């Protein structure tokens, strides 16, 4: 049965705590490269998959909960896994580059990853060379200056939100760098179906609208977080479905509210907020995106992954803005966009 | 200022704040249908600031609204001091606003219920009316889905009985 072994597909393992970043990286892999792609949310999951023989190539983020990129690299060396690792990170300090190469990473790509940068790296290390020069496809058409600006305001808003959380709940909030991307309907669909199929998460969405700017906030909480969230909110009774829903709504209100307030302040607008809606698990998700896909193609997504130190709480906050909101946002942020 | 006055001022301030932030559209119109009050909901959804709309008539700001038709609805409110209602089933919307949930919502625009109510002055006359705009999108979407399902079910039953 040698044939089976030979034909076993090259495995690429993408390890990042951000849902959007995982999808983004997977999307940037060369189109004509027949590989199987696996995902891990942090180093420990990645090590599990490596143990199973997955991940001939590991695309690794550095800032992650549970087990970060550096620790993961160390563990890979200790166990002697035969994987080759390319680090993909927003941390652009030279020290980070030095540290990861000394820990065995073969290359370092800056976040947000672009298809040409990834292909270049794959070629450089003889992992994969495209047959023909494929046309340039950009992961995102977002002007880097505009992206930086959105990232900056998201950073400030997130910091304020984190500060509020820390004060209210008396916890230390870990703040990663927010991900800013233009995502397409198909990716949105993938993201939502991911929420749907993963029984381990619950999600709430809430619409918001201000003059010329509208969008939705999506708050996704992993189900494993609920016990700890209950502790933080001082809930004494058993955490059943009803209590879970309540905790989700409470957490979502605080996160969405503070983040939105931070964004509104910086853009000098006021947002009205609709009633939050629990994203259903059965029909809703596929139906949602199949209908809406006629109306919009791209949406601006600002994704923030919150973690709480000392607790097993993982929460993604995704602020989605309609494409037509960006003109108003850019006008409101013109003072930041100018040199 | 006495304690009571200060308290009343505070209450008034709260009321204004609530009118501004309540998730219902609130508009005050005079007899010429000129806009006198335009709350936060209307500002957010229409993208027009109160300063841009105040003193202008409803019909010059929103040419889609038929003046004769609207006046007919409003007339009894001014004359008889009764309320007037327009539901989303009659007409889906008066103001074409986007769906509150632009990404995951399935309808492109906001379904609206409208209530017109008289504002009676101290002399007993009605010189101003208030208009309240309620977002009915979720109800409308649910009802449309249910109806589609019922139609499908009936067709399916017919198909089965024919076989």
C-alpha cells in the first residue's frame, strides 16, 4: 500500500487565535497548491495536531492564549517534530524576528499576510513554486494608510473597552492587536458557518447606525468560557442554558457598548444601537448569508480577540461596517489620514 | 431656585435625553408639516442632522412622501385630536431607511409602523402633531417567512394527495 503513503497530501497547519486571521492565511495559500489545511487556535492545539502527523508546514502566530508562538516553537524543538515553521505576526520588532529564527522558524512574514509575500517565502524555501505566474490577487484592497488608521482607532477603542472591563470585573484584560480587513461575502459565510458548526461557541449580533455609517457588531464567546464568565459576574447558581444566554448578553453589551462608544468618540458621531439578536444555530446562518449576498459584496471587519488573564475566557468581538460607510469614516478620520 | 424647581429641571433633562436616545423615531410637525423636533433615531437612520431638517417641510426633505396622501392621514389628528396609524402591512415604510442589521438582516430596508398623535396646546388647539416611527423589520421578516412556509406546505400537501 505504498501508493497511499506517497499520495498523502502535504499538510499545512494554520495556528492563530483570530478566526479572521486563520481564514485570511488559508486564503493566501497558492490556489494551485494541492494541500490539506488544518487549523489550530493556539499552540497547544497545534502541538496536538503535529503529534497526529499533521502540519508539514506550520504557519504560526506569536500572540496567542494558552501557548504562545515562542513556547510553541520551543516545544516543537523539544519533541523533534519534523515540521517547518513560518511565523506570521503583527509584531514587527527586530528582536521578535531574531528570537523566532533562533527558535527554529525558517521565515517571518508580517501581518496582515498577502498572497505574494507568502508565495515568495514558500518559493524561497523550496516548499512550493507555482507552475505558471499566477495573476496577482490581493487579499484585501484596503489602502495601507487607511488600514493603519482604522487599526489605530480600534486600538484606542479597544483599550478603553478593556479598561472599563478591568474596572467593572476586576480582571486583567489581555489586548491583542486588532485585525482590520476587507472581507467578502464568502469569507463572512465561512466565518458564520464556523460559528454554526462549532458547538463550542455562542454568538450575539447587534446592529448600529449613525449618520452615514452603519454596521453590525458580532460578539462570539467560546462555550468553555461560560464557567469562568459566571465566576467573574458572581453567578452562584448552576450555569444552564438560560444563565449562559444571560451571561452572553451581559458580556456582549459591555464589550460592544464600550468599543462602539470608543469608536464613536474618535469619529465624533453618535450611534443608535438596535436590539441584540442571538445568532440561531439551525436555519438562520446559511439563510442569512444566502439572502444578503445579493446586497453586499465586501464589508470592513475589525476583529478583536479578548482574553482575561487567569481565566479560561476567550471572546471575539467583530465590528462589521458596510462598504459604503467607509467614505464617511474616512472623512471623519481625515485628520488622522493626513500626514 | 427652589429644590422642587431644580428637581423638575432635572426630570425635564432626563426626559429630553430619553427622547433623544430611545430606539423609536420621534418627529414633531406643525400644520405646514414643517419639522420642529427630530430625535437621535431619525438622525442616525436618515443621516440628516436636526439642524439640517428643522423648519423644512417633510415633503421637500422626502419627495417620495405623497403630500396629499399624508395630509389626509394627518387631518383627523389635527381636527379631531385622534391618533392615526399606518402599519407596515399597508405600506412597508414611510422613510426609506436601511435595515438596522445591514450584514445579517435579510431585508434591505426597515419595515415601519407609524403613529401620528396630537399635541394639544394649553388653549385646547392642536397646532402640532408627533410622529412615531417603529422598526418592525423582525416581525415582518418572520411573518413573510412563515407565509412562505405555509404556501410551500399547502403545495406539498396537494402534491402528495395527487400522487
